[in-house]
C-alpha cells in the first residue's frame, strides 16, 4: 500500500518525476500545486482531491518557499 498525504499548503511538483511520485496513492486538500509543462501529467497520476489552485511555471524558474535573505553574496 502506498502513501496517503493530507492537508498540503503548497505542493511543488516542478522537479517531480514518475519515479519520485511512484509510492503515493492519494493526496487530499492541497492549497496550491506548482508544476511545469513537462510534468503536468503527474497531477492526474497522484489522485489529488480538493485542489485550491494550480499554477504552471516555466522550467527555468526556481521556487523558493520560506525565508530568503538577499545580500551581496546572493547576487554573485
């Protein structure tokens, strides 16, 4: 039996693969899903119920979720 996950604020699938999601049977209550054009097919394979919003992001984008400190080193 695979993993069942519930109550996810942000589900970031931008780097997800068939292999990385293979052990998940179901996900419930997701606030937002981030995905790319090349992996949006994974959303239907995850059997996700109750999605607030889904957003396609370009593959070259990096998603930072949490605190980010920007200083001189960041821009180097």
